[in-house]
C-alpha cells in the first residue's frame, strides 16, 4: 500500500517519506479501513516535531489519528456485516504506531463510527481530535441545557465545534474573537452572541449574562484567566486545552470564592467511553445539520509534508490528505 511515514522526528519536509509499505491485516477485534481522507491536526504535527521533548514512540510511525473510509476486512470476533460500511476513524495513532496517512489502516472496532449517507467522508475525517476535544470541553461536566457557555476563539477548529455543540445541547452560547474587525469576517459559527476581546469583553459578557457564565471553553488559559474570573458564575467550570506557557498564573481569590473547577483536556487520554460518546454525538450533530464544518485544503498523499507545514503555520483552514487516487 502507499503510505506516509517517518523514522525520526523533525521538520516535515526532512523526515516525512512517502512510498510503499505492507498492507496491514486486522487481528482479533480489529477492522481494516480503506482510507479515503486523512485528517491533519496540530497534535499530529507536534508528535512529528517532538513537542515538549516527546520521543519517537516507535521506530517507524505512520501519522494522523483521524480519517474516514470503508471497512474492507475484519478480524476474528468482528461482525462481518461491517464489511462495506463507511466509517469515521479516530485515535488511529493515539498510543499506536500506524495512523491514517495510508491507503489502509487497522484499528479496534471501538475506534470506528458508522456514517450515515448524510455525512461525507471529507467531513467525517475532520471530527476526531478536534471534535472529541470540543465535546469533552462542553459536556465533560454534564449537560448544558439552560446554561450559559462562553467559548473563546470561535474562529478556531476546536472552539468552533465546541460553540456549535453547546448550542446543539441547549445552552446560550457567547463566543469571543480576538479583534472587533473579526466580527465582520466570514467563517464564524451562527451563535447567540459574539464579543471581541479588544472591546471591554468582561462588561459585554456581563450584559448578556448578568449572573455570569456557567461553563468556559478556554483556548488560552494564561491569556484569558482574568477575564474568565471576572465573568464566571458560582460553581462554574473552565475547560481548557491550551496555554501559551508551560506554567500558568491564575487569579486565585475570585476563582476560589466562585468555587470554580478548572478541567484540563488532553485528548489522547480521555476515557474510552467519553471518546465513543463524543464521536456518536458528533456524527449525529452533523447528520442533523447542527454542526457545520468546512474543508480548507485537500492535498494528495505525496504532499503530506506540505499539509503538515500548512497546519503548523496556520495559513489555511482544516487540512485533509487524500489517501486514494
């Protein structure tokens, strides 16, 4: 099969190779998926770079955790009726050696989600890492029906999904953008309210939610901690998946007296049941038209290094690699 791989960490153009590799065979409890699209995420490129000192987990890695395709083989103990089913794949390279940047990938059955005809492969391949993270950020502390949810950075991949999921879940959603000029830019999700961080955001949020917000989906905990403390309702939750530094300073007294919980989100290490529930909900939300995603760029497998560079530089939207001709 044709695949992309790397044997050492480093710059995409220097370490990523594309060529022939043996096609995998599913073992007990596994399926083989003929991949149509492979999703490229910042988590994939950070593993390739050796982010935060991480080492090569295996002598050779086929990258990318997310993808979509068709089950073409099943291992022992797996229902043969899965053969021919379109599926989304998540977690293929989460503590695993071989991901979706190949014509075929083999995963346990708990890492696939059957797709209805209404969910295209291109969209399904975008769901895994960002979608599961967004779902956990919104629903990790229970339902949001009737609550007020503040989602920072709604132009981003994870936050954009989180905002739509929170609205789908029955919350009043307040999104933020970095600058006032971003309010007129395209690509924003359809939300109840959007405020700009450069225009007295605490006062703007309090006007919308005088009693404070119940949940915050946080994309930059170190940068937004003071704002979050100023708008948090009692017994609220800040769910965060990123900070710019490796240590974060928080305004202790206001968070203390508001009984705030800070939930840290590392997508590879979510409980398996949470990932499974998230993927089911994500597919359902796309099917119902409540979750709208767009593809920024589709590149052939031969250009996987460019795909990684584009994700790293943030020059385009969501990036896919087409793994079949």
